[in-house]
């Protein structure tokens, strides 16, 4: 029997809205498998043996049977009707009939399929609605251009976002290649074709570039091309998405400007922090200068020349300390290079005893201890002294002027178990300098922030918050490290570690202790608008036998230069009225090509500090300087070594 479908076939073989009937040659039902939505189990038995036309309402003849019998294709005969005697509602169904044939082509029965069209039509309606909504969504998106491309990158459709973004109407774009949107000025090894190839190979291509509007104006955009495939994986075309980044770039530019304004505001705030503290530090230095000079004057009145000289030297030392404040600030910001020399720690500590005794006051007990033999350090002695003074003053303030302060030092190595900071193993030996007080100590939060620039626990106007930052900058500048050990109620110890092995010392030139050079007979022009500086420098040079002329401006200097056939050295300030020192130097060398020049500046970050800006005939000198520095520069230019 060729009929295999039974009415008790497993129910999951067909959807619930379908029913299958097997008919004999005359159209009577001999087997049935129905969906639950169409018939109940009771009806299925009643339909066996009945004519197929009794299943639905309509003509009772054999028209559908004859149509299926004479069909010459695989397509069945179809008709729409109402389901007959449905349970509680009218059901519109599609009835299709197909003849069942044997191997010799003879018909031995029919298969009739009944399907509920209500659900099918509802799905179709929903699909059409979803498609309509999707098209409206894509069409009405205004922030993005979204369109379809064919294989060759030709535009197939165009949404409102694309029209708004490019000013091209749909009728002007559809059928055009996407290349019309790309800026012709861009380096084009056919960028659109390149993007299409990439998208075709990897599924996606994107790039940020300039695109062109209808009026020729260019705008920044992000271009994304996605490959669109059929269900079988074959390439159908491409989806093109364009995002106008004009507003994004504008926002980024505004954000950058806002950040710059914040940075500027922070700089202004930093200057505010600096002014009070720097004024305090300079006033202290000036007070030392004034007091020492007054004492020197009194000693001279009493003909105590030795005491007068001693007070003058103290005043000179205080003045040099004040001048080094700006250099220490620049050292903190890493804008000034290090100056290395062999420095004896013992000598520095011994020289500081008297200074610290006066600075700390009578109620601070100072203890200084160090081994008899210590290797020298390769660092600037003035910077080391300044760092120790900073630490001592901080300790005095922490102890409120009453307590005990100790300074000690020893030699250690990077693998020393008592060292609690990481030291560079490239150096075999370090000198550990400890400055300890018995003050109230620091909290953990304060200890962690102690080296931050402008961080201070002192009242406003009592400090810059730069002392420990400068110490840290000085030590790290020479390849060392700093450690702070402190507990609340147990005092504070600051430990400085500076390398002292032979590898470091070999690069440190010994401090120059040569006597004043013999500059007798050299013709020197001193150009400085500050009368006090000009007269004092000129007087010292005359003491050494130089023939010195003075000028207060660049124009006056050029006039003096023109009045003599030869000059050996031009010593000029950079910051001159009208004509600066750079311009004066250039014009002077037009007359005297071999003229040697020393340029003085109070700006320690001047470009002339860069060795690349200096040649063998030009040197720079930072104010304030002592006469030894000036004479060393003059000797370097006027008395070159053989």
C-alpha cells in the first residue's frame, strides 16, 4: 500500500495550524493528520470516509480534485474557503490538492493540505510592518548617512541623514558611485575602491577622512562600509554608513581649550602659593645681608678689620643663597642641568655649624657627627648645603623652635639591609646623610605627600611648599634617593642617599681654586642698564688691569665699539632696553668678527644656557654670580689653554 501517512502520526511533524488529508481516487478521506488549532481529536474520526469537500464550506463538486489531476507541474491546486463546522470561530483556510502517482504515472490517490491563513497573513502583515518601520527608521535618521551600495559601490538608496549631511538630493545620488563624495585633494590611490575591496574581503572597512558636500565644502567624517551577504553566504552588496564628525571635533577642540584654561588657572594658583613663601625666603636672606653689612660697617668704624671682613663674607654668602633660590626652582622643574664637582660632605657640615646655630635659634640643640674619613660626592656643594638648610629649617618649624636636631652620615651600599629605599645597583657605594628631629612627626598621609610641590602643612605665607621638593629634585638629579621615616609623636628622619663610587667621581671635575687670571691689557666693554652691577663689574676688571668702557644700552655700546679699532671682549646683559643683548652681539660681530662675548642673564632658563647655542667665542653667565665665575668665563675666552 503506497499510502504511508496515518492519522496517529507524531504531532510534532506539522505545525499546529496545518492538517493533511490522504484521499482515495474518488476524493474520500482515508487518513488524516490535523493541527490542533483546526480540529479536535473527536472530529478526526468523523472525517474518515467522507468526501474531501465536506471539510470546508464551498462547492461540493470535484473541481479541486480535477484541477489537481490535470496539473502538469509540482505546484498543487489551491483554493481559499472557510473551514466547515469549526468549533467556536470561523477559520479561513487555504486548501491545496496534489495528485499522488505511482512509478508508471497512474494516480492512486491525493494529498490535501489545509492551512489556517489567519496566522500566515498576520505574520505577513507583521513582516511588512517591520520592514516599513525599518525603512522609516533608516530614512529618518539624520545624524548618520545610511544607504545601500551594489557590488561596484554604486548608490542604490539614500536616507534623509545622507541628504542633510551632504546636501545631495536622493535623485542626484542614486545610481552614482560613492567616489563623488571623496575629496579629490586627498592622496587617492582610489580610496573608495580600496574600502570596497577591504569590506568584501574582511566584511568591514572604516576610515576617518574628509568627504565633500554638494557645494564642494569638505567635512570630517567617519566612513564605515559593511558587506551584506545572502543566506547562502554570497555577497549581495554593501551598507554605507557615514558619521559627520564636525561637531565631535569642535567639542574636542573646546575640551582641549578648557583643559588649557584649567592648566593656566592652576599655574596662576601655583604662583599665588609661591609669592608668599618666596617673599618670606628672600626677606630672610635680605635680613641676613642687611644685618651683616651693618655689623661690618660698625666694625670698620672701630677699625676691627678682621671682624668687618668676616661680616662682609657672611653677607656675601647670604646674597648668593638668595640668588640660588631661582636656580633651585628651575632645578625642581628639570629645566636646569646639574653642575658636578667633588664635594666633601665633612667640609660642608663643618661650614654649616655656625650658620645653622644662628638660623635655628638658641632653643634648638644641634648635633653634627660624621666619620673621620668619607669619600667625596660628585655633586654641587652649594646645592647640598641648600638641601641641608631646607631640612634643618623644616625640622625647626616642626619642633616649634624647641628640641634636638641631629645631622649624621655614613657610607652604605645598595644591598645594605638598613636601607629601606631602592638604590641603583650601578653604583657600588652611597653616602647616607640623615637629618633627624624629635618633633611631633608626620601622619602617614603627610609623609606620602611630603615631596609634592606646593604641599605644605605650614600656615599661609610661612613657606612655599617647595623645600622638600627641591631636596628631592637635587638628590635625584645626581642619581640618588630620599627616604622619610616618621611616626606621629616620635619625630622625623630624612635620609639622603648620594652615590660616591669611583665611576661617579671620575666624571666630577675638581673645584676650580685657581687664582685670579692675568687679564692685564685686554680691552673690555661692559653693557648693563643696572648702574650698580655695571660699575661693580667694571671696577673689578679694572683692578685686574683691563681697559674697561661702560655702556647702559645697545645703541650706546655700538657707538663706543665704533670709536675704537679693536676690542677683545663684550660683556653684555641680555635684557637691555630697545636693543637686546642678542641683537647687540650680532651687530658687534659685523664690525669685529673675532669679538669674544659673554652674555649675562637673570633668566636661568634662557636658551643660551643650552650648549648647542654657545660656540667657542660665546659664553653665558647666570645672575647672580660671583666675580670668580665671571673671571673664569673671561679667562676661558681670552686665555684659551694651549
